[in-house]
C-alpha cells in the first residue's frame, strides 16, 4: 500500500505538483478503506456480470471518491478524523456491495 501511495504521489500526470499532507492523507484513507473491504469480501468471483477485477477496480474508485470528500485540510489529518473517514467508507461499501447469502 505504501508503494501504491508513493506511486500516486509521484505521478506527474495525476499530480503536477507534489500533493500536500491533507491530499496524501485523503488518498491513503481511500487505499486503506479499499484494502480492508477487499480483504473482507473474501472469494468474490463474479456477480451480476461483474468480474472480480471490475469489482476491485470499482471498490478502489468508490473509496478514493469517498476519501476525497473527507476534507482533511479543513479538519486536519488527526487520528479521530481518519478513523471516522475509514469507518464511513467501509459502511458505505458494505451497503453498496452487500454479501450474498449462501
């Protein structure tokens, strides 16, 4: 995850200038939420025409969009704000992709 975050930070097409601490925290939150949720999803293979690869890509996209709305620069990248953002992101993804009953 650290490598992916560093790649994002140094990608000059996405970030013409090095992102500030708040933007980096927001992006890291998106990675954390996505990683936790994907690990929770277990052996998801496909559902409703959605492949595992599409599912994972969608989880990362949604996680990054949610994390970008946390406004860490406004609230400060404090531990409690980060925790709340992660919890909100996970709750949202759990509603968006409910587990199928076996």
